[in-house]
C-alpha cells in the first residue's frame, strides 16, 4: 500500500495553531528552550569568568577589545545551534512553539552575556546600566545607594 503524502497547506494551517499546544508539544518546547540555554554555556564562558578573567587586563598582551570580540564571536554558534534545534523540533512536532521559545531563550542569553561586559562597551544597555554586585568594572565595591556601600 502506497503511503499518502500530506497536504502542505494543511500542515501549514496545523502549525499555525500555536495558541493551543497539547501537553506533548509543551513538554518538547520547554525541553528545547532549556537546551537553548545550555547551548550558550557550551560555546561561551560563565558570567563570573567574563567579569573577572576574560576581559580584564592581563600580561598576555591581548587587548580588551580583542577579548570582547572573541567573546562575541561565540554568540554565532550558540544562537545557530539553539535556533537550528528549535526549527528541527518545530518541524517534528508540527508546531511553532519550540522555535518561538528557543528564539526567546537566545535573546535572553545574548542580553545576559552583554550585561556581564563593562558598561561602556555593551551593545544593549549603554553606560547607564549598573549592577548591584561588586565586580571588576566598579573596582570591587558596591555602587552608591546600595545598602552596605
């Protein structure tokens, strides 16, 4: 018996029902979004490493701008892996929710990694963004106005 091919327009209409995912699609979507977060830790260092070691001046002669460029070059494979996984799972599940959640996870992670950089060099947030944690950018002291400073 020959296998029937699906109607592409029917598949597209089924994929556009993103407002009512069943529990299996929701579980796949959440697992895929979790793996998108993990892809960033595979391709990039931790936030602690960025703040204390990766872009701080050192004796190797590598400039801070070069270190930040090296760090940002890790965004490309991390986002590509996450988005590729989202597209594949969305295709298998015939639902756009996994792709939507991996896209949101990728945006959140890029924003989080940019927030670990010195305030004057961030793509997002500009110079007005401060952190309440002592780090290399504020000399290890808490910002003014924070209790205990």
